[in-house]
C-alpha cells in the first residue's frame, strides 16, 4: 500500500509537470498567433500602399500618353511650319530655323515619353508582382495563424487532461495514505490484542500452577488427617 501511495504521488508530480509544460506551450502559441496577426496587418498595409503606388503609376502613364500626343502634334506642326517657311523663300529662313528647333524638341519629348512609358510599365509589372506576392504572404500568414490556433486548442485539451490526471493522482495518493494509516492502525490493534492474549495466557498458566499446588496441598492434608484418625 505504501508503494501505491508513493507511485500515485510520483504520478501526481509528473502530471503537474506536464500541466506546467502545456501551459508554457499554450502561452507560446498565443504569442505566436498575436505575432502572426501583427505580421498580417503589416503585410496588408504594405499591400495597400503598393496598390496605391500602382494606381499612381497608371496616372503617370496617362499623363505621359498625353504628353506624347502633344509632342507628336507639335512635331507635326513644326514639320508643316518648316515646309511653309521653305516655300516663303529667304523671308521664311529664320522661321524655318525656329520650326526645326521646335521639331527637334518635340522629337526629344517624344523619346523621353517613350522612355518614361517603358519605365512606368516596368514599375506597374513589379508593383503587380509585389501585390500578388503580398497576397500570397497574407494567405500564408493566415494559414499559419489558423494552424497555431489549432495547436493552441490541442494544448488546451492536453492541459485539461493533465489537470484531470493530476487531480486523480492526488486523490489516489490521498486514499492510499489514508488506507496506509488505517492498515497501520489495524496492525497496532492486532499487536496490542496479541500482547493482551499472551498476558492472559501467562495469567492462566500461573493460576493453573497455583490450583495444582493447592490440590497437592489438600491431598497432603487429607492424608495427614486420615493417619491422625487411625492413630
């Protein structure tokens, strides 16, 4: 019974340790979930900012398209002006020089708008890729958060089982201790009873010897009286 009590006590202690470990694990999972929520919020904010940048790049693309149209029209007007100046002869020579400079500026503007348009397209592509990547990261974080929540639920179940196991082990240990105490009390009672029985037996033996001695004494007295009568 003592061994049962000791084993139950050890089981109770082990259950307490498991309970403490699961509690630490549950707290760690909660912190992980909170961190994932923070990461998800940060990724969502960044995704919105990147989308806003993509919208701005579209606006820039529209402005560049307008500038390119104006440059093309300016180039066409400069070409027509150069033709008119050439037809005017010597009087239109100076105007032809100005028209040629305007045409060159228009061509430069057109080239610049092409380069800007190409750069904007690259920015739009990279922005779109970044948005897709962030959406994927958001989904991954949400999946990780859900997994962590499920892990937390498992820890809660383990914690409940450990708690019940600890309580059961404590109950068994207490019952075993009480049973051990009762067994010890019964043992002491039996020992006391055995001691009393031995004393009773000793007293009985002593009384028996005394009776035998008295019987012998009576027999001797009877014999003496008989002899006295015969005399």
